[in-house]
């Protein structure tokens, strides 16, 4: 059987500075590798990579970067027996609906999967999907293809996949099925962009249950760590095959166990050359210690993102997020002293948050900057399906509105003003406390060798302005991966 798997284009709110981040579709490529390992044929249609230089208005107030549904449908091999579409967030809903209609008119059945589709499968069934896989697709999709091949009775429309028991048993993501260059040329990524990189997933799931997050639902509430030596083997294989030395760790919770994190980064410290790791999906400061941070730095970690989410203990309790603030301040100070890039993420507008609570968040950011924090990210709460917050802010006008810039919220203008003033104060305080670092931050933003998302946003804005005003060509070459000899 032949499956064509679609990675959608990048869709973001036109006003969202952090939303337009292309990402190598590691989840879809895990599924592609599993389909191939089961003996089926697989093609990946990368609707971002195939047209990443094309940015067009999408719906009202969004931008689509890559191929439209019509162009994507035209790129699907006509001999495919099944088309699979990955939907990461609500931003991809209308794209998927329109693509499904076109694919079905070709007589090819469609299966949808991915984090967003998993949290509201009925919406995709109603939109025309033949099947929706809820959860991890590495076992479910090959099984569906086997069933089709054998002509057996197909499962129901919603296929609930049990979490993969042993993530080490999976084939490595099939990066060979897409062109990686568009992701490097885009100049934006989930983590610091110092050259060619690959995503890395060292564990699945998360044992916590923060109210705004769908990860506990998606991972089945169970944390499944990989064997540190197997992760190191994967990194070595990727270094050799793709010549990549930077890895963006995309786990929900990479440091859920201090012991496992220590063995993981002791294993990577033995690799030569020692790769760089960026823990860009956020870790809990309570999960790390000074000595673990040292081990991590020796094992190649260059950047850590902490997620205190709010400066107000009352709001953190509502969020079900425990944070020992003195410990967080200490971890930022130590990470900074070890030369690690640091970021802290906060959520504004959690249901029940008051102006006074936001003042406490502002206060915590000040204290973090004084300890050497490099970067801050401020998101506005969206009640995503699959999280405990789903439905708490009343009806959402469209699934696309479920990003961290939910402009449909009646209090959005107020929250947006608070967000802008917090960013400005962050920069001002950085200038006062760390003038040399402040200048380096802007120098890196302009040079395109970003060490954090703030630099990336500033750099992208300057680049876009230069391109729009004709001061810079849109097609300038960026660093490309070079295979290392002997791989
Ligand atoms: C890393 C990450 C990002 C990165 C990289 C995204 C990427 N494309 O890889 C960045 C920073 C860019 C990002 C952005 C956003 N993200 Co995000 N992200 C994550 C995170 C932490 C991990 C995703 C990951 O790599 N997992 C590891 C891989 C192996 O798993 P996977 O991708 O889920 O794939 C598996 C299954 O989904 C399935 N599968 C996937 N595709 C397919 C296709 C088929 C056909 C099948 C059968 C199965 C299948 O099988 C895969 C292998 O097991 C998740 C949390 C989570 N647990 O999902 C949030 C998460 C998915 N993100 C979320 C959100 C809201 C966003 C944003 C909207 C936030 C924003 N900025 O406004 C944007 C949207 C970007 C966009 N334009 O779509 C939410 C979605 C919740 C929801 N119900 O909608 C999550 C769940 C976090 C949360 N808060 O709850 N994100
Ligand atoms: S926010 Fe982080 S710690 Fe909390 S449930 Fe989600 S992945 Fe786990």
C-alpha cells in the first residue's frame, strides 16, 4: 500500500510575532518511518517546504506560508491508497477541511492525526475525514494500511491509539523524506538558530496536569523516557547522516526525572564532536538542580526554557502549576553563570487573573532579569481542546483562534497592551542590568544567528522590513547542512 502524508503549510495570526515558526514535522516523520518499516510505500508532501517563500493572506486575519489546499492536493501522488494529514493546532483546521474535500473528490480516503486532531476528532469526522487517529500514529497508521491491504473490515472513524509503550522501539524520524533546507532558510525555529538543526524527542508524555495544557491528555498522562544510550545513538546517527550538530529537544517534559536527565546528558557528553542541545519546549525549574544544570552544560545543553507561567501564586494554583520561586531564581542565576541561554515563558489572561496578578508577573520578570535571564516569552491564554481550560472562556468563533494570540477574546486589547509594556520593560531592565548582553542581543538579532526567540522575532521583523522595502533580496542563501565524512 502507498500512503501520502501531508505536512500542512505554516499558518499564523497576522499580528502574532511568535506564531510564525516553521518546524521540521518530527511527529509526521516518525509516522512515515513506521509506515516504511512495516513494508508500505510512503511519500511526504511538505506543503510548507515546497513553497516556503510564498506568504499569502488566509481566512480573515491569518497568513499562510507554503502551498494552499489546491496546490497541496495537486502535489499528492495519484496512486496513493491513503492520504494522511497532520494537524498540530487549530490554525490548521480550515486548511485540513479544504484539503480533505479535494482529496476525497479524487477517490482517495483520508486519515487525520496530530495533536489538535486528537483533541477534537469529531470536528474532523464532521469535516469529512474517513478516519481520525487520536494519539500517537506509529502503530495505528501501519495497522490501518495492513487492514486495507488484507481487505479486512476497517475500524471505526475515530481510532484511539494506545501510547507507544516503548518509544525506543520506533524507527528514527524519516528526515530523508523532506527537504530540510527550507527550514534552515526560513530563519526562524522553535529554538536558537545557529545553523542546521534537527528536532529530538527523548521522552513522550508528561506526568503533570497544568490546566492550560493538552499534553497530559495527548500523552496518556504517563511519562515514557527513552534510554539515554539509545538517544545518544540517534544523535550520533543524525550527526553522521545529516551533518547536523544542533538538536532542538521537543519533549513535553525532558527533565521529568533528574536521574534520567543526568544520565541522558552524561551519555551525550561522550559524543564526539559534542553536539548542542536546546531544551526549547520548556522545563520545570523545580525538576532541575545546580548540579544537574552543570551536567547538562557538559553534555552539550546550550539553552534552557523555563516555564513559571505566572508571578502570582494564586494564579499558579489555579493553573495547577507548582513553582518554587526562590529555586527558579537560583536556577536562572546558575544557568546564566554556566553560559546557558535562558528563557522564561509566561501566560497572561488565565481565567481569574486580575491586574494585580499581572503586576506580580511583571515583578517576577524583573527579578529574573536581575539574575541574568536572556529572554522572555509572553503568551495570551487560549482554551485549547484537550486541556482543563477548554470551554472556560465561552464559545470560540473559529478553531484558528486557538493560538496564543486569541484576538477574539473581549479582553485581548487590554492583555495585548500589558504584553507590549512587559516586553518593553524587559528590554529596558536588560539594558540597565546587563548592557553588554543587551547589545549582543540586538547584534545577534541583526546577524541572524539567534540564541533565543526574542532575537528571532526582532531579526525577522527587520528582515521582513528590508525585503518589503527592497533593501534585501528574499532569496539570500542561509547555512545548509553538510554531510560529515564517514557517515
Ligand atoms: C514542539 C511544539 C511546538 C513547536 C513545534 C511544532 C511542530 N510542528 O513540531 C512550535 C513552537 C512551533 C509550536 C507552535 C504551536 N503550538 Co505547539 N506544541 C509543541 C509540543 C510541545 C510538542 C510537539 C511534538 O513535537 N511532539 C512530539 C511528536 C513525536 O509528537 P506529535 O507531533 O504529537 O506527533 C505524534 C501524533 O500527534 C501523531 N501524528 C502526528 N501527525 C500525524 C498524522 C497522521 C496522519 C497520523 C495518523 C498521526 C499523526 O503521531 C505522531 C507520532 O507519535 C506540543 C505538546 C504535545 N504534547 O503535543 C505542543 C502543542 C501541540 N502545541 C500547541 C499549540 C496551541 C501551538 C500554537 C498554536 C501556539 C501558538 N504559538 O500560538 C502554535 C501553532 C503552530 C502552528 N502554526 O500550527 C498545543 C495544541 C493544543 C490543541 N488542542 O490545539 C499543544 C498540545 C501544547 C498545549 N499547550 O497543549 N508547538
Ligand atoms: S505545561 Fe509542561 S509540565 Fe505542565 S502539563 Fe504541560 S507539558 Fe506537563
